[in-house]
C-alpha cells in the first residue's frame, strides 16, 4: 500500500516506497503509451477504460523561452508546488524511480512511479491534421467544427494551396505508476517550440484510472486534485519561463541597476519598519 503520514515523508521513507514499487513493477501493461498520444495506441485501449486529460499553455516565444522551460522541466519545476512535490534532483532517464509526495486534507502521501522515456529532437506534422485532432477533443462544438474544416478543405483545394507543415523542437518525458500506487497510468510532460510561429508550449497529457479501493471510493476527489495539479503546474511553468526570459534578456548594466534598485527598496522598507 502507498504511504500515508501526518508529516511529510522523509527521504528514507520515499526511497523505501520507490524500492517496494520498483520491485513489483508497473501496475498496468502498456507503459510508454503516452509517447505519441493522443490518441492512445491500441495496446493501452485493450487494457480497458482510461480517463485521458490533455492540456497545453503557451509560455512564450523563441529559443530563450524554450530553453527556460526545458531547464525547468529537467529539475521537476512543474512539481514544486506547496502541496505536491518531486525531489528536484531526481534523474530524468528511463528506469529512474520517482516519488511524488502530496498533502491533501492534512495527510501526506508518497507514491512510486518510474520514468519510462525521455526524448528530445525535431518534430513535424501536418497543420490540418493537428487542427482536426484538436477539434475532435471539443465535445460541444464537434459537428459545427467538422463543417468548418470541410469548408476550409474545399477552399484550399479550389485555390490549389499546399498544406501547411508545422515544425520545431520538443523535449518530453513520462513517468508511469508502479505497484502500490493508488492509480494506474502515466503522465507526460512536454515543452514544444513551434518554429512556424515561434511559439513555445507546455503540454501535459495523462491517462489514468483508480487502482486501489480507496482511490475508487474517493475518485471524484482524485479527479479534482488531478485538474488542480494541471492548472497550478501550467501557471508555475508559464510564470517561471516568463521570469527567466526577462532576466536573461537584460544586459549587465541594466541588471545591476535593477538589483541596486531592489536592494534600495528593501533597505527603505526595512528602515520604515523600524520607525
């Protein structure tokens, strides 16, 4: 069973949780299925139902924003939240154990996962296919969007225009649940630089289902917490990427001026506090 504690699990406790989970292996049969998702490959679908969640947020533009976000993910910056954390020194390479600690309703939990892949390199895909895939994920407007896509296709065919190819660079990795985790499934984190318009995106994709009786009983709460993590993680990454990009763009003279101003502001504030 996963660890439950009134206090934050110690390093030794986290390592013990990971050793136990690693010795038992993954608690589902298709780790690595998030690599090219969505959609999930047939092997994952054959295991039964999954709740799939996919969200993206634009975090900036250009190489600096891409490198900043990549460096942040390399140290688990998306998991440095007040209530959900991963040790920032955890290696990101296939086979590395990952312990996620979380504080919910005053109780700490520690659950084991393992990195199943990490990849980085160029990507290219057809913009029209990407648009169609995105539209299929939008339930409420699905029928109207298919009509719009068909209309756009006819226009492109009429004018003889070529399909637009989007391309860029990306870095992604995923960790999957080991035995003793209360969920089964996998979570992928990705930063993508779209050189077509220079935009940089942070992307989270998860497929999961309850594995432990407590998870089944409290699954509505689990789903709320999963959504909360995605939203807070995206805000944290976007904020950090923006801050790094701004700081990195300053020349030495401007940076020193800002530092002196901040030091003077703090000194003045402290002085007022003593009066």
